[in-house]
C-alpha cells in the first residue's frame, strides 16, 4: 500500500486543517482599552434581509433580558425566539482584543457553537467573516464590515 504525501500520517490523530474544530485562544483576561472597534452584522435565524448591526468597541453581551435584575443585553435575542431556542440571559459576548474580534461563551446553559463546533465556556475564539454562530438552537451568520 502506497502512502501519498498528502495523506495524514498514521497514528498522529491530527486532522487536516479544514476539518479541525476551532481552538480557543489562550490569552489572559484583558482589561485594557482596545485599539479599535468592529462593526458587525448578524443575520439571525432565517431572516436574511434585516441584519442586526452592532458596534463592538470593547465587548458586547448577547442574550435575553432579566426583568427581575433590570438587565438587558446589548444584543437581545428574545424577538427571534431566543427563550424557546435555548438562549441564556447572559449567553455569550463579542470581545475586541488587539484589533481582533472574538466570541466567548459565558457558561450558557445550552452552549454556543462556532461553525457547528461546541465552544468551551469562558474561552476566546477568533471570528471570521461568514462564521455560523449558534446560541442554543438559534443560528446566526456573522458578516464583518
């Protein structure tokens, strides 16, 4: 049996780059001032015509309001069926660090997925244009501007 150079070496357990799940970015918690901000568009659920436009200069919380605490996240997913689709009140956040845009799951009950891969809570994951983000069972497509 021949072994082509493009095949994965046997016994390494490594996946080709395109098949690897996203890896958390290992950085200390950042408390300084970001250098720049991002303007993103989120196409939530099946609505491909009216995106949410969000300015992220430091961090933006995604979730649902909590009337008992008088709390409303910057990105409220309630109008998109967030409660029925498993979105937590403090579900995830977009974070800008060193001019890069990241996503962090905040220990949500039903998890956050990036391109169908479940994220580890409280880890940063770098985002790219066209990424699929799922908060619980609510899908969103990210478009960077």
